[in-house]
């Protein structure tokens, strides 16, 4: 029996909020800032679903680095 991974998306407004906080949209810039892959970043940008834990990690890193 396979386990279903919980998937999710973010709003375009939330993506822009995250985008304004990142110094460079490069493989290294995305990883250093949010600890997610550039591939996941592009999927979020395009409104495609990613694993919910990726979104949770992104939001947590944003909260930690913008305080």
C-alpha cells in the first residue's frame, strides 16, 4: 500500500512576497535562502503543486530570515 504525499500550492501574491526576499534566483540563492531546490521554486512560481513539507519549510525559512 503506497502512502499519498500531501501536495499544495501557494498564491501568486505569496510567491511574490518570497521572491522579493531572495537576493538571486539561482540554484545556490534559492537553496541558501529557503533550503528548497530551484526545481521546486520554479514549480511554485508556475502555480504547480509541490510537497506540502516544501511549502512549510519555505514559510518557516521566510519567517526566520525576515524577522
